[in-house]
């Protein structure tokens, strides 16, 4: 267990540095490329990263093989190579989007954003604490997208961007105090974020948490073509402890538009955790199956990280 | 039995969360809650904290309570709870 008191609840206790909040999972080289591309007008940087995503796979053949394997597992008429190249291209583009490359102010993000099902969020948030359940599919930054259209959403996780200092117009939307870190391999370290998240939900706040990802214990798997998605248990615990309505949120790229779809709430929380898990699994599986069927080229986490 | 009712009550809560399969027969105050002990994950630790709040009528303050330290063993958790009950 980590005895360093500074490691305790960094976001919640306000000890998080405002900057950098950078993509911890990316190499310094990727970060440097993002910074360079950020000098270009939007969407040139994104387009360049999309191209680099493809080019890099030919130097790093294991990634190309994974993309081809993913593509081969997808049913439908699309050719294996075409889908694999599209997946690689989207991977590169999503890295740039995650870093907000070329997006100088919130208005630029707002202009290229479509939010479907916003009424579900408004209705739920009016009544109290609301859990938005995201997935590592499609472009990231759903909480940021919802913030720029006026929703107060706290992220469970770490906000990521290019590491550059953004303009003053971004600061209200990138405030790390509205993020609760649950990263780390030790459960004691993740607990702080979960505990704060529970409090926030009980106090009527809106929280965004991803169901899948590298951290936390496995709750269940959703079998999908090309590999199963591992669903973690943190959000289920929050849901069980707060009875907050849980709204699945999926996002995809449609041309230049970032589309965020907020689905209707999952069924009400069951008293029995095992039963609740089964109910959630039954409700989420068709949503995820449909997503993979419609946007296999945007499922980089399933193709590369599983 | 330890003769310490706080430790015993925490121990009972922990055993209930870990379940019979993961609860060692020699569960005691010094049993680690995570590594080489009960292997509680973060969700289970959340359940533990919430259950302790209910059981002892206390509210943890993550900004001030040493929760990570408290969650080392049954005894360390009981210690933090005792200090909160006294306040």
C-alpha cells in the first residue's frame, strides 16, 4: 500500500497540479508530434495523425497484424484490408482528437459536436445524481464535450490533452478539480476516487465513468466479434451504493462531426448485486454489439488493447 | 477474539465482504486487506468503507482521514474508526 500521503486522493483534495494533465499512456514522441501538429489549422493536424496511424503500422507490424485480425473477425461485406486501414487511420485521428490538436477554443469543439439523447441526461440530472457510463470506443473526451454545451460533468479518470497550455477559454472546461482519479494498480489508491464519486452522486452531481479500461476488477465480459469487452466493477459499485440512474453513453465520428449518444437509463438498480450485474449486462450487450457492427473501424480499444 | 469490539466488528464486516472462500481461517487484526491477505478490490473497499460508516455512525473525510493507511489491515481501519468515534 502506498504510504505517501500525497498519493491520497490527489484530485479530491485539490493537490493535483493544474498542468500538465497529459496523455500518460502516450510516448514522448507522440506528445511531441501532437504539439507540432497543433500549430496547424484544424483539421490538418488530425488528418496528419490519421495518416501517421496507417504509416506507423507498417513500421510496427504487430499493430498491423492486430488490425487485420480485428478486421477479419468482423462480419459484413467490408474488405479486411480496407477495414484494417480505416481502423489504423481512426486510431491516429483519435490520438490527435484526444490531444485537442488544432482545437483552439471550446467553440470549435462545440461547432463539430452532435449530442443525441440529451433529454435523457437533463431528465435524470433534474432528479439527482446521475451516472454517465462511457466506453473506450470512438473519440474520447465525452465529459469535455458535455461541459462545453453546458452540463456540469465530473470525470472519473484523468483528463488528457496534448500537454500544451491551452488558451484561457479552455480553463473552465479543463479544471482538474472536476476529475476524480481512480488510476493505479493498488485498490487503496483507486478507492479515494470511488469514494468521492459516491459522495458526488449522493449530492446530486453528474458523473462520467468508463465501464471498460485497464483498471479495476472484472465484473463481466461482453462477447463481441473480434474479442470480448471486459467490463470493470467500479461503476457497478457506485450504482449499487447510490442507486443513481445509469445512462450508457457511446460516441462515434461521423465525417468531421463528433456524435455523442446518450441512451436511456439502464433498468433501476436491483437489490441483489449479482442480479443487478446480470440486468446491466443484458441491457448493455445489444448496445455494444450494435456499436461494433456499425463502427468496427472506431473500436481501437477492442482491436489493440484487449 | 481480541477483546476489542471495534476490531471484532470490523473483522465481521470484512469477512462478510470477502466471503467464506477468501476469508482465511486465521483472520485477525493484522490480516492485510489487500496483498497477501483478503485481496479486496477497490469496489469491495468502497463497500467496506460504506459499511463501516453505517455500522459505526461515522463519515470518512478523504481529504483528512488517512484512508490508504487505514486500509492496510483490519486493525488499522479499526484504529481510524476509533479516532473518529472519539471526536
